[in-house]
């Protein structure tokens, strides 16, 4: 085992030993005792020796390392190793011809004492000298006697406590002695840089800590206290638990540590600190078994008014003796235990043992007396010389018929399977090593899987003098053996479970979740499996029993906040008050509300946001139907008027009304009605462009035409008295050019508007619950775009007022005036309504549509209803005589013909035919019904007689109306040619 021992450089100690070696061998042969043999241990000879470290006794108090009481679990584990060794030695398929011996020591549950005991393994290795360099006096080759103490320890099984394994592993690695622990679960033992020859058939506490947190989370507990034992098991385990708990939002109310030398006062103080956190009713224990019991004793002394709910690691596990007399305090406890199966053959093995047939175990007599509460006589004196005589007198004599059974409280210890697995792991690794080093034929070179096991073959096999072990096995380096063979074993154990190691030497992580419950209709208690953990938790909450409670208890500093609420920290990490988020906010994390943003709204659970439905005017809405009906009616009426005018295109009435401007005005009215559909349509770039052009241009067409008409009438009447010269720009062509120019200004304004503010759509948010799709038109921009039309309306209104007193022959200006007055009223009412309903897009759009349609309807009805009435109902009046109305107003004092008929206005009517010469000229005017200023025409008079020289003149004449001090004089014909 030691590379330093070679023939080229022999240390001084070896030279000293060599001088006495041959004389030493006879002493060994004669039965001389070594120091290891003087100590109490289990020593069985074999070809290969395996060491064992088990807590046979409990920890002593004071200076004594070992206590007087036998530790039940430790004795069972020791017997499990002996049981497994017997099975391996009697297995013809595993290490045939090779016997495994043992050297088992008691650690007394104390790490320092275990380290001291392990020195015996080291001394055995130091005694393993290379005998090839020695020769006896009779020239024979020396050889060592095969017993437990004279041979080197090839490997060690143990210890149980992680603190013991940490100390022992540090020592054994120096001598390349591999170690397998059946119970040590400290996380740090997986560190191969420090414990490179350590393996275990159990998983590290990292997995157990995760399992404990899974249990806590499954109970919806968020606020728990923890208690851990001093030492590697408790400290590393609780560290892993705290880390996992913090990551998963489980808060620690109080974290208490149990010192190694704690007394009752310490445990009472721990319980007092737990009671200061009354909301943390769940308590996690990561302690040794004896510490767990003393914690329960302190809880019982405290006489708790409200029970604590224990969640314990495998240090508590499923031990019954730990809870004797404390069942009422421990009821409902949740414990974690490594998943293990009962080996029924081991129970049979234990039940046939007695102090007489199990003399190889020097501590079995103590275990027997403790189990049956009796005293052995001759057997105890021979095998237990330290037995206290006072105790003997208080106990009855042990009956020879006593046997271990469930009736006397025997129950297979949970780690038994892992002890047996550790022995078999060494056996399989040694078997593979033997195949590689010692077998010259039939080498399988692979890992043999032990699928079948013979029945009860745990009787002791004598050491075979013809061993199949070769010298190479005994001298094989332990580190190479660990890396090349031990870590690579894989087999099915006696319980049918798979056994193998990962590269850190850890076993598979499988746990049972247990609940300590009262038996039905009984005063007894039992551990009931309520779940399992293998990478994830499977737990049946319906089968869980709680201490003095029917429902799942609560362990939380503050209750969880409802949906849409966040925590505001107060004091401890898990103590808070709940505060509501705003309606438009979602819960970003448990401490923060976050605005969903415009157009978004949180789901009812407030965990995320969804996009609000985009609103725009729907065609099936009442707000859309009403303006569309009005627009359709208006469009129909307008088309009817256009058709009537087209059908009567050359009649006097249509000619007298100014056909060109009439059609222009009707087209503008039609555009205004059509704007309704552009405004109601879903906003797009196209519909938004139509809105901008349609509204502005439609109005500009109407009011440009009306302005041209009223301007023409006003100029004619106001300039007639100043000059007889014909007026310019009053011909139809001029009127069309003027109207088109006025319209072009609005088109130019609209184009500039589109460049400054490109058309498009935008989302409008009147409040956080609405998203309205609108055209990208600001209300003020729209108002400014209509400023030009307002100017046109204002000027038209002014002209209408100025021409309101002209004679009845020219009273179309009165209809225009009425149109403008009504339009002004409509628009004065529209502006405040439009801006006042900005938050209701439906009302705003409907108001705009109806206002535009009303404006168009007023112009249509006021200006064209008289004409339509004549064209439809009185076509007989559609003649030149009636259309032009051959009467004019003049003062009765200046009558040229007969006496005029006085009127109520002070004017009299005189037929023009008596005062005018003959002519065939056409009129130029804008008459409405009975009175017009004659418009230019090339049609002859319909009556074939002399025409009135008043408005209806030929192309070379113009009607000049003079006004003197008394009133209007009759028109006089001029020879100037009309435009």
C-alpha cells in the first residue's frame, strides 16, 4: 500500500523493525496480543480486512468519551455489516475462494474519539511490511498470520455521523484507505479535493434540504424556524436548507443552534425563542437524534398552549425509541428518511441471535439487556465485565427463551440496507480487481451485477488456508482502487434497489416522507409513509395528521396578498402589509406595481396586461346609423334636384337661376353629404385624407358659389346709380372663374395642412380604459382649416344683409340670406358641442356629421325648393313671362304711362311693355321665381312679342336701374353690349 516502502531507500524505522522482525513473528504465532487486540472491537480474520466504525454507545458526558447506554441503531448497523460479510464469504459467485475479515470499532457518537479509534487502522497498515526483504534464521520466507489486527485494512465502512466521517476521511486519505459511509450526508464530503477517497451509499444533504423545502412549500408555509446541531451534519445541512429556502421565498423566523455540550437550560432557551415568533408554527429540525429528543423534552416542559409542527431531517427519521414518552408532543411530525427497503433475511438473522451464539460482538450482551430490561448472569460476567452490580439487582434475570421480535420493540433500522450495500460495493470492486490481477483466464473485465442472492447464508465461514487472493491485490494502491473499481460498481442489492456512485462518490437520492400518527382505536403511534421524493416531491396531503388540528395549519408571518396587491415590508423579511395596485397597474413583482401603459389593461389576476379593444365608429351603431340616414336622404334629394335641373336644362327657370353656379352649388352639397361616410368609416390613411379634403372643399364649393352670387347682386344694385357703364365680371364664365378661384384657395390650404401635419391615424386615450382609433387631426388644426370657410360664410352673410331690401324681383338674395343666417346658427351651436364632446368620440363624430348635413340641407332646401316646386308641380309657370316677371318697381309720382297702382310700400307697378321699345334680347340675372336680374341667354322670347326691356334684354343692352331721391326708376336700355 505504501509507495514509500522500497528496497532502495529503507527508513530507519524499518531497519529497527527488521532487526527484530523474525523474533516478533513467533510472538504473534504464539498468540501474543497487539494493542489493537487489547481494545474492545469486533475482529474477524480474513484474506482482506475491512474496517468498520459504528456508534455502538451514545456520547458520554464529561471526560468519558462513551456513555453507558448502548445505541440501538449503532448495534444494528454493526450486525448488518457482519451479516453482509457472512453472505459475501458464502457467495460462490462473488470473490470465490477469498475471505473477507473485519475490524470494527465503536465511535461512541463522538468525532474526536472516532479519530483516535481510526489510528488502529493506520497502525495495521504500518505493520504491513514488505517481507520480501526479510529472511528468517532458518532461511524460510516470513509471512504474516491472517487475523484481523495483523493485516492491513483495505477499506473502511463508516462512520455514521458526518462529523465522524469528516475527521476519519481526512486521516484515511493520507494512507490511501478508501472509505464508504452508510449514513453520513454532509454536503462537504462531496468535495473530492478534500475527501478524494470517500464514498457513500446515501446522497448528500443537498437533496434532503431540497426535499424539506419542497415539503414546506407544499404546505404553503412561508415563515418557519430552524434548529440544527453543532457539527458538520447540522451546520452543512441547515446551510443548504437556508439557501434553498431563500431562493424559494421561504423566510426564517428564528435559526437556533444546539451546542455539542448543551444542557436542559440551552434547550429551554431555544424553545422560548421559538415562542417569540408565534406566527412561525413550523419548525425544521436538522439535528442528531439525541438532540431532537431533548428539543421535544424542552417543548413538553414549556407546556405549549399552541403546538409546534415539526419537520425533521433523517437525523430523526423514523426512530421509535427517540419518542418514548413524548408521543403527544411529536404527533403530526413530518420526517424525512432515506428510502430503504426491509431486508427480511436480516430480520431472521437478528431474531436468531442471542448473547451465547453471538460472542463475536462484544457489545451484544449490553444491547440484549437494554432491549429486554434484564440482567445476564454468567454470560454478562464473562462478556460484560463492566456491568454495574447495583443495576443487576434492579433487573430480572434474562430468560434463555428471549428472542428479538416486534413484540419487544425490535424494528429494522432504516440504514441497514445502506450498510449492506457498502459491504457489497467493496465486494464487487474487489471481485473486479481480482479478475484483473489474479485471474489468468475467463477475465470478464466488466462490472458484475449481483442480480441473485442465495437464501440465508449468514453462518460464519472459516478462513480458507488456500486463499485465491494474490499478493498484487493486497499491495494494490487504495487510491487507484477507489477511482478505477469502487466508483464504477453497479449492482442490484438484496432489497432489489440499484446501487451505484456518481463521480463525487455519492449514492442515489431517494427519500420517504413520514408522518408520525396515532394508531386508529389505539394509544399507540406509528410512522406512516405519506409521500416520496426522487428529484421531485410526491405527497398525499389527505393522509397527513396534525397535532391537535384538523386542517392544514398556517405558518406565515403575513397572509398572502390578494390579486392586484403588493407587499410593503415591515420588520421581518416575511412580514408585510398588503397594498392595492391602481386599476391600470399590474403586479410586476411581489413588491412593485407597474403601469400597463396606454392601450393596455391588467387581467383580473393582475399578473400581466392585455391589449384593450380598439374603438372606432361601428357602422351598426346608432351614432352611425342616424347621420348615415340623414346623409342618404340628403344625397337622394340632391340627386333628384340635379336630375330635374338636367332634365329642364334649357327651360327659362333653370336658365334664369344661373345654371353653372347652380350645378357647382349642388355638387358642393353632394360632397358635404358624402363626408358623413368618410367620417364614419374606420380611420385609415385614405379615409383621413378624404375627411380633410371633403369637409373643407365641400363647404368652400357651396359658399364660394353663394358668395359669387350675392356679390354679383350687390354690385349690380349698388353701382347702378353711380354709372350707366356695364359691370365687369358678371357673365356666367366670369362667375365660374371667380368661384373656382375661391375653391382653389381652400384646396391650397388643405394641401399645406397635409404637408405640415401628414395624414394618418393615431390612438386617443380619453381615459385608461379606452383606446380610440382616430385620424391624426388635432381639434385646433381642424378648426383652423375651416377658418377660410368661416370667412366665406361671414362675407356671404354680410352681402345677404346688404341686399335684403332690394325689390321683390331680386329677392333670391333673401333666400340666400336666410340660408346664411341658419348656417351661422348651426355653426355657432356646433363649435361648442364639438369641443365639449371631445371625450366621446361617437357623439363628436355624430355631431360633426349632422352639422355638415344640416348646412348642406339648409342650402338645398332654401335655394332650390321654390324651383323644384315649379318644375314638378307647376311646369306651366316655367315660361319666360312668369319667370322674368315683367313688372318693376317705381315711384307712382314718376309714372311714364298710365296711373300706377299704389302699394303698401309706396311704390306702384307699371307694365314695362308700355315704356320700352321692342327687342329680342335675353335676360341676364339670377331670378328666383317671380323676380330676377336677367341672365344672358340666346333663346328668343317664348311669346313671340316684344320683350320687356327690364332684366330681359338682348346682348347689346344692359339693364340700368336708376335711383333718385324718391326711389327706384324703371330700367333704361343701353346700347353697350353685355358680357
